[in-house]
C-alpha cells in the first residue's frame, strides 16, 4: 500500500475527499491516502508543502501561485473548485463599522501572511480603490483567533468564506458588511515536485478517483442534509452554497493562471511572473 499525505481546510468543499476515502476508492488502487485538516488555511499548507510534510494539498489558487513564485517546490496538478470563492467581509457584531468603505484604515485580521485572508484583503482594497500599501494586518492563526480578535478588538475586519462563517453571523458573533468573490477558480490540487518525480502514476490514480466522485457529488441522495449536519449549517444555506459551487475535473487553464499572476503583480504581492511550466503539470 502506497502511503500519500494530503491536507485541506476542514470545510464543506472537501467532503468529497472524506467520503471517497471512507468508501475505500483509493485503497482499491493500493493507495493509503491520509487526510489531515489544516484549519489555519492556505499559508500553513504552503509551508507544509515547502517542508515536505505533505505530498498533496487542496489549496487556494492565489496562495499556491504566490508560494511557487517565491520558490516553493510544488506544482498545480488540477483545478478542484472551478467556481469563485465568496469571501465574506466581517467585523465584530458590536463594531461601529457599518459599511466596507469605513474599513479603509482598519486592520485586517488574517490567518497568516500568504493566506487567502491576507491576499484577498488586497483584492478587496483594489476593488475599493484604496491605497494597498497602507493596509495593516494582525495575524490571528485561524477562525477561533478571528472570533477573539473581532470580539475584543473593535478596529479589525476579517475575510473568510461566506458560508463557513454564516453561523457566526446568525448568532451575532460577526456582522457581515459584504462579500468579495475571487476573480478565478478558487481551489486547486497541488503536489510537491518530489512527490511528482516518483509518483506521477499515483497522482493520476488519485485525481481519477476524486474526479469520478465529484462528478456525481451533487446527485448523491440527501447530500445537502449530510453537508448541513456535518458542518453545522442551515439547510437553506447549504442549498444556496451548492447552487454556487462547481467541482472541476479538468487541468488548470494556463490563461487563468496568467491572470492570477497579473493580479498579484499589480498588487506587488509577487516579484516576477513565471512561465506556466513552473506552475503547472498536466497529468491528463
């Protein structure tokens, strides 16, 4: 049995992986796929890839692109979620902020530098025509840290996936001022160069397994109820999220990756633009 380590956020996007592992579809191919949740998000997963502590990651597109341009020895091997991610822009429920425009001089609470919450703060600032060089950040590690920061510190805002934080808006922990969608497919499958060098065939088997699963995922009977129960979400919220979310089974489009790099360059978040061969391996 070939042991392969994979990481991802503990969110509803990744339920197909858990169900596929539980159903033994990878074991049937002689693969022991070991999943680890990483609540800290993309910045932490980039670190795990860089240090060789994982072989694969289900990771935010903009985060892994930035990390690879900074020397991370990894490649994107496929799209995973082909639709945008809807980033909610949150403040504490008792905060005096009432509009996104009022956040111009506020500190952004982020899980870590290089994370989605960090990079999307720049995208949001660009959308709002703010001077991005004036952005300030407070590292809070994870969602629990954000709850503490926004509850005790009135000068923070926090960007996180809209539906993951919806229960915290409903119970008056957070107040959502608006949303900021990613302008590209939000999640990619990434692998370390070291893993790909020795295990391209294994990587293909894993992609084939998850792609067969995600192709039919929305048709699984009562999948909306399963998601709502497992992730403690309201059924109507899960139904809305499912209607907005598209799992992908295709290679990542180099044109889209070029757009991601152009955006990161314009925000001065990367120093150079890499050719597609440095970012992408097509295992199809």
